[in-house]
């Protein structure tokens, strides 16, 4: 169960810039969403990924365009890291039909089949059986693809987790399970809900390679994901990564966050993955400090453009209310 992929020691300036840019995009995009939510321009639920950016960015860097990705209801970061356009996501947040899910899904149900991003899922552990199905289809068709499924540690307590792990192992399916262990399932601490708190150890009981990773270090995440993805693609069967991370914000915008000490949050913020990568790359001379300012400016423009696009978007007409609900109504 040991970690076969230590964090990469060398990274090019271009790659460091790409990793940093994507993490910054996730952070600034979500910060803007908080403002828009407060202005009631975004409605419904909103689960922020701030603090966990290294997980999505590191894993996505190890994937091919043809691989499949499934995520959780906290999937803004996953979608952006996968390359779903900011415009498309923001329009979805506004409930506009120009959104990636035609405005019908909102923040919990982003979907983009052109990027093989098969959506967030409002049901805890709901994506796990879907990942097994996609991986089975690829194996039966002989396609050299990998399916990656993100889920929180709370999902490990669900029956779907055990059923999916068992089938994936039995059938030696090409799937990478990525457990985002942020220590809290909504407002319940991991130690209060699960007797065994070592998620990688649990996964190893299904006879698959499984190891923990520092989820606050994007280079460590990428290195581990590359090792796992390469092994899965070569026919090594399912793999499991326990990405130990932390969300800096509450479970959702509705959450008063009374279940954890502020001092705990502040301690984790000292390990902010964006600041850590910037400091590390700057200290080693890989990243010029001026690059950060350039990235911030470009990202600011991209997000402003996305908001303008969403505000100019259109709502679906009432006549389309039943479209996609039945096979007949779904026809053009």
C-alpha cells in the first residue's frame, strides 16, 4: 500500500505556470461566485472547492483527453481543471440555457460530454457505479481509456462504494478511484462516523493498489496520479488514491460551520496549495514572481467575460419544460 510515486523534484517553468494558473482560476472563479450568490444572481446550492485546488488540478494533469471523469457536487474545480470553459460554467450557474447543462443542473450537475466530463452528482457516492459502468464499457470495447472518479471520504460509508470497489476489482476494470478526504462529511468529523479512518487501508482490502497522498501539494498529487493512471492503462486494474486535503470554506453557502474550530481552519490555511507552489517554484527559480501578476490579470478578465456572458444568456422557454424528460419530448 506504500506510495510508489514520490513528489516530482523537477518541473518546467511552463508546467508550473499551467498548474498555478488552473488553481488560481478555480480560486478566483469561486470567489466571484460567492459574490454573485450574495447578490442572488446565483441560486440554489453552492459548494466551494477553495483549499482543495491541488487535488483536481494534479489529477487532471495526468489524464488524456479521451479519459473519462466523474465528480461530486463540489465539482466546480474539477470542471475548470478538465477544461470546461468558464463561460459555459458561469452560464450554468446563472441557470441560462447557454450553460454546459442548459441551465438545468446548476453548480451540482455540470456536464460536458465533449470533454468526457460526466458530471457532478448530488447523491453521495452516486458517481461510483457510473464509473464502474464506463470502465466496463471501455474494457469490453478494448479502448485504452481510464475512468477517474472523485468522491469524498463520506462516500466510503455508503453501500455503493463497497459494491463498486468489489466489482472493479473482480473485473479488473480500468478505473482510478480518487477519494478527496477533507476530514468532514458535511458537518460530521471522519472519526465520528467511521471506525477505520485510513481510507487507503480500506481500499486495499479489495486487493487493489491504494495509497495516501498529500492533497495540499499539487506536484505530489500529479506524480501519484500519473503513476496510478499509467498502471491502470497498462492493464493493472483499479487503483485508489486517498488525497488528504481540506476545504477552507464551509460545506456549502448555507452552512453556519459550527462543527470545527476556526483555529483548525487557520492551521490548514498555512498549507494553502497555491501559496505553497508559488513559494516553492519561486525559491527554486522556476517561476518568475511577475508571472503571478500576469496570471491574475488574465484570469480576472476571463472571469469578467464569463459573468458578462452569463448575464446576457437566456432562460429556456416554458415550452421546453418537458424537453429531455421523455424520449418524445427530447427530440429536436
